[in-house]
C-alpha cells in the first residue's frame, strides 16, 4: 500500500511488558510508512493515549493487570471508533479469538508475531481506519440522497463487502459454515446481515432457531421503493444481534422473486452493513448468478469424496468462463476424515488450487448444533470444529481486508488521474 512518509500509519502499542513494547517498536521502526505514536503499559493508559494520539492501528495485548485487552478494546473504540485493533496474545484459545472479534478487534495474532505478518496486517487494516476517519470528518450535506453521493462531498454510506457461499453439490455443510461465519463477523463495529437466497428450500432460519415471520418476499414486493424502513421491517434479529433475511416460508413463493430483485436487494444491503453474507442453493441459476455479480468474495465448499471433488473442478472451470476472479475464491474442505484416504494436499494438487480451510468431520457435534439451532461459535469454541471455523474466519477477514486495500489503492489512483487532467 502506497502511503507517504509525510502521512504514515499511526500505531499505538498497548502491552504491560516493557520488553514486548520495545520489540514491537524495533519491528516497526524501519518502515517508512509506519509511525509508532505511543506505547502504553496498561489498558487505561492505552485508552488515554488513544484519545491523545488518534492512532489508525492499536496493537493490544490481551492479558494486562488492570484491564484485559478485550475490555480495553471496547472502551477504546467508544472514544476512537475508527481505530483498528489487532489483538496480540501468547494464548491461541479459540474463545479469546471469538470474544476479541465480537469486541470489535480486526485481527488476532499470536505472540511473538513475525515481522512480515505484523507489518502486512497493520497495512491492511489501516485502509479501513483511514476510510472510517474520512467518513466521520466528511461534512454533512442536506441534499445528499439516502445512501448516495453529492459531488465534491463524497460517499456518505457504508461500502460493505459481500461474501457468497456456494457449492455445486448439496449436503456438504455450506449452511453450517455460513451461519457460523456470519456470527463471527458480526460486531457493533462491523454490523452483519445473513441472507438466504435458496429461495425454495432455504434453512438459515432453522439453523439459527428462528421462526420465519418476514422474509425476502417482503422486500421483493417493494424492491423499486426499497428504503431503510422496509429493510428494518423485513430483517429478523438473532439473539446475537446478527440480522437475517430469511428465505420465503413456502416454496411456491420463490416464483415471486426474480434475479433482478435479488441483485437490487443485495446492493442496498451492502450500503447498510459492513458484511453481507449470502447462502445460495446448489443450482447455478439466475438467482445464484445475481449473487455472484454482487460478491466481493466467494466461499466454495467441498467434502473429501470423488463426486464433490468432481463438482468442485467443474465449478472452477465455470468461474473461469464467467470471468469471476479466482483470487477472490476461498476454497474450503469440510467434513475431513482421515479414514476416507483423501487429504487436503491431494485435493489441492488435483484441482490445482489452494485449500484455504479444512474443517474436520465431527458429525455428532455438528448435528447437535443444527438440531438445537445453536451455531458452534456461540457454544464451545475450544474444540473442533468450532476452533477450525475460527481459523477459517481469520482467513476470510484477511482476504476481505486485502480487497479493501486494493480497492482503496485503485480509487486513489483514479482520483489522481482525474485530478491530473
């Protein structure tokens, strides 16, 4: 990311160990685009320094004597909401990771961090910090259309990212993964909506133990008049705070929804939420194509069996035909079991792609979660497969941050070209 030395990324270090603070300083001191603006020994001191220095990024220790890093994160973001928190911890406990993300942290890195990982993460999350800072300081314009742009003023709404989940073969666990990922991404600083576009037989509401009272039909009927009030009435609210746009309660109602309806609804939701997570059917129909048209990232899932791998190969071929950039695809192997004799390495070699996530087969644990309507990330996150889903969640976050970074760079270059004319 090209940031000038005159406008470096402002970093605040919060850690109770002097040696750690000094080591972090040394890791960053030779980066021309990064400036350490302060170092705090306690959570309270970190909050005070954040108010004084307005950092873009905060490196936050999770264990401190006066106030743990999660509590400090919540308090700091109340005062400096654009700051991006990177949690550092010697503990790789999955529950810590989940709590940190829910508190508003942007990433979780184990101690001691490698220099390359730390610096690249700081650069990626700083894009979001600067974007949010600009929006907070942008002047209000009374003539701006709702969620629109006024020339010379700038965008006044959220530019959310859409993650679509798809598998060419049914029964591979896409809905299980997508509900947990949505739960993990949602926080006060990153409001998230989960959308079910499996219009005939969508099950998201069942996986979340929610009774369908409103659905995507309620928005499709008024899609040309869509506004915040209609969206709020159509979205259900899960106990976690996650908003859910359910599939129609009856299969025949799917006929009332067109691919154009879906496209317009998703584009509107991207202006309202930081993350829009979409579960799809296994049919590559017009509705699914509309979802792909709006997607910033595609998660595709397969299981370690020959039919699923064959379908995954066909899907990658189809994505190439559709000109969907393969660098924006996350490939996940679910229900991995050594007894099948098929390894992640073998699948990666066969498909000539990277396996970005591997989730072990824990049928009893997963079945209990589904039958109770309790996502794994809201129960026991210290064991598989919840722990593995958290690792996948981290991969997704980093990929989304890279997309934000590349888009910010492109926007900056285009602005420069226009100014030069």
